[in-house]
C-alpha cells in the first residue's frame, strides 16, 4: 500500500490497519491508542491539504477558547456540469461559513480538515459510533457538553482542503441523503441544546440557528409550490422584475466570491463566466436536497428514534 511505503520513508508516519467498522471507530482507535499531539485533524481518504494548511490550523488554536475548527473545503478538478455545480456550491457556501464563528452559530465542523483539541475529544469520550455523519454528530456532542459561549467552534478560511466532486447525479443523491439524514439524527440526539437557556450556549445558536434548520427544511419542502406560485405571478402580470432581481443578487454574490478567491487564472475566468447562472446552478442542489428531504420524512421515525446505530456507510463514486 502507498501509506505503508511512505511509512518506511518517514519514520514519524504511523499507519494502522483495522477492519472497516466505520470512520468514527477508526478515529476513536487513533485518538485513544496512538495520537500523541495536542491537536487532532481528520481527513478523508480522497482529500488533501495545501502545504500551509497544518501550520495555519495550528495557529488558530493559539486561542485557548477554541475547541474545534473546520477547514475551507474546495472541489478539485471539475470535469462535467454536475461537478462544476458542486464547485460553485462549495465556494459560495464556505464564503457564508465565515460569519458563523462571529455569530456563535457554528455547529458543523466538517470532517475534511476538521481539527479538535485532543483533551476535549477525550473528555467527551470521542466520537459516537452510531452515526453515518460522524462530523455533525461529534460537533453537536462537543457543543452539548462544553457549550459555545465561553468555548468556540470556528472556521479557518486559510486552511484549504481539496476533495473530488461527485460525478453522477445518482451518487450526489446518495451523498446528500446521507448528509441530511445524519444532520436530522444529530439534532434529535442533542435536541436539549435547542431553546436551552443555559448561559453556556449562545442565544443565537439555541434560539435562532438550530430552530432555523427545521424552518429551512419546511421551506425546502414547499419550495416546488413556491416556485410554481412565483412562475404563475410572473406569467399573470407579465412582470419579470422579481426573477431578474433574484438572478442579479445571486450574480453579484457569485462575483464577489470568485474575484477575491485564490484561483488559477483560467479557473477564475470560467467561474466568472458561469456567475450569471449562479441561481440556476444552485437550484440543481435544491432539487437534490428536496428529494433527500422527502426520503428523510418517509424514514423520520427511525431517524428520530435513532434506530439505525451503524457508523458504516459506502463511499460515493468520484
């Protein structure tokens, strides 16, 4: 194996082999048996970091209040339209993520490049092994235990991690259903944080961000009806100003994101050319999310009752 060969070349690299029992089981094994540093960073097998990522992330933890931080994840080498959709989605989504630390509403430290203090991880007993989205579940577990008023969960925009896109629509559906199912499960498991008046939780998280997740899912549920209503209004009054305004706002947001990003010249040009289509591009993700939500609603009883306790899941084709 590649890692075994690298371990022979680099004595400090330690490669551990174990049967596949799920990512959370593997992380716990490394955390409790082998990790010796103060910080633990988690990567996916198909992801990689820029040369300065580790240093930049370590510097973030000079703040003793910080318990966990997510990296700035980007899609690498898109080839087809669906992959470019994900490229745009990640760039725009992570641009918004930068505000969540300031507002005290960060509740998902994503697995690619996510970093935590080892002492805090051990205090909560490591990852639970009953979730297929271990990153969401673990972040909520940490917030539930430590709170997020005096302790922080942040986002390191200068820690760049790359991950390949999903190449086929069926595989994207599979991925996003797992993400949505796992998020619902984590929120139900740690529901006591929602509307909790304990001072260790920020008001913005307990009374705004987490309840808003469910409200946003309700809006997602009725999104097709809203879209049909808007189309009907536009057709009836023959007034396209609303749709032009929506497209314009998305275009400006996309341009404001693509211009300052550190991108290769031709990659920046290609993205700026598709910026006018930003709303339509992201609506592809809306369709995927809507289908995933419907599947979750059909299985909501099992999700809410945490009936499926497996941590294993199959990777999507990339």
